[in-house]
C-alpha cells in the first residue's frame, strides 16, 4: 500500500513520543510505502487533490531501560514529488491543532478524494464538524456539567454555583490555556476577560472533577472500538495531567464505564468518519474527543508491551 501522512515538519516531531511516527513505523514494517507532506503543500490540480510529497525511510525506536530511544538521524527523506493523492491508498491527516482557516481549507482539498479509493483518516467532513471540545457536547449523558459561553455573567454564575470549574479554550491543545476557576479568586473577572478576549470568543467551562488528581485517562479508539488506554497523572502543583505539561503516565485498564462511554459515542464517530480517535475520561466522565492528531500510542505500547500502530495497519490492510 501507499500511505501519505500530512504532518507538521518532521524535524520537529519527537519519535519517542509522537503517535504519527509510531503509525509510520508500523506501516513501514508492513512493507508499505510511506510518504510525508504538510498541509501547506496541498493543491488542487485538474479538479483533483494533489500534494508535494517526500518518501520517508525510518529507523524505528527501540526500548531500553523502559524508555523509547531514537537514533539521532531517525529519518531519511527522498526527493520531492508532485503527484495526485488519489495514487495513495490512505491519507492520514495528522496536523496538530489549532484548527485554523488554512487547516479547514486543507480538509476541503482532501474532500475531493474518493473515499472508496483513498481513505482519509480522519474524514475531512468529520474534521470540519468535530471541534475537540464542542463535539463532546453531543453526548450530555456522559459528560460533566458543562457550559460554553463568552458572556462573563453566565460564566461567573456557573463558577459561583459550582464553587470550582475548569475553563478550556475551544481551540486549545495539550492542556494549553486551561484554567482552574474559583469563585473566591480575586482574579476571576480578569481570567474570564483574558480567556474570552473581553467577550469576543466563547470558551468551555466544565465542573471540576476531584478525581482529576487520580488521572486523566486517554483511550484510543479505532473504528469506534477502544484498543488501548493510558492514565496521565498531574505532578507537582499542576491540576492538569497532560503529558505536555509534565503529567506522568501509568498503565490503565478499560473499565466497564469506559466501554459504556465508547459504545455511546461510537455510532456518531462512525457516521462522521472519525476512525482514529482519542477520548479523555476523568472520574467516569467524558471530557474531550480528540480527532485531529490524538496521541498516547507510544506510552500505551511501552506500558503494555503492545503495538497499537500494528493494529491500525492490520485494520487498514483488511
């Protein structure tokens, strides 16, 4: 098979952590051709989706002393080639958030591909539809009490009623910009004003879940089925468990409650073409649905001696 990965600059990826690299390594191990490009190199030519691509060869990471280790020169790139993406069997859209206007343009270019000939993971229309914060609002029966607003009065009333809440920017990633709000905080008004840009930008406010101290579980779903999980635990004075802000990781089981949540959201995910997804669960509640470039595969593989990348490629080949 020929696979294209739309990624951020490969030199900036961390092969010991990045799920995209794990997927590319698994594809290479299957004997697939692996090509890379960036969203800025997509074009429409003759009414078709084209891209300027490079063939990539990877030196896989190895596990030493319970940590992934990468060679200094872990990838080699071929010459640039301009070609129609219809030559690919699959295209993985793995550009990190935020979802900007140029990002949406890229998904509209990918929407020109025929899904039965070239599968796009995740579906361009699904990516256009599924803001990673707002999408969870489709499932009110499995999320904590949540509001979305840019109105300071509405936000203050929620925080005062709950006594504590978590504010999330709608376009954030990796824990960026997430704030813990308390009604007694003398900076509360300022925090709301800064986060909403003085009422011009809506934010999400969720009830604070005390179970967050025990971890924020990331579950990877493939075609609606959970295939692995990792728990991310806050360290130091942080209340956020995101790995990007220093959260430590530990092995996690997929509980009956987790299965209930996955079963509740799976039909909608499949209907929207969201095939490779990472969901976040705290205290038995769904808090986010990550569809752009969900991560966690390297950590799950290391902690459980598995290869989720191989599972994804086996699924793709079948």
